[in-house]
C-alpha cells in the first residue's frame, strides 16, 4: 500500500536533521527571558533546552521555522541569517 520504509521512527538523532535548515536560525538574546518555556514547548523538533531563563537550541536538529521567536512573549529570540 505505502511501500517499504527507509528509516525507523526515532532516527532523527542519527540523521542530524538540522542540515535541512532554511537560511535563518534562532538567536537567544537572554536579556528579557522570563523562563516561560514557550519556545521549548512550541518547537516541533524538540531541540530547545535549558532552564533558569537560559535557553539554547541544538542547531544539529533546528529547521529554522521561527516558531520559537514568534511565540516568545518578551521577543527575546530573534531569527538571524545563517552564516556561510
């Protein structure tokens, strides 16, 4: 019906899916963060981690979707151009 699967569920850790990122990535300013964790909750890849108002992104898995920057109530995350 659907054909054979080429990978098993849960293999994104092995595939380093961040290589598919668009031309931008999040930059956590860490100036106005209130520790609400909305960025980590909204991330579809689950690559945002941290605590105590210090969050960071694992760029090996980030796609650059910008959801974290959009949801941040303090605008403490900005999307910046990917450097060559």
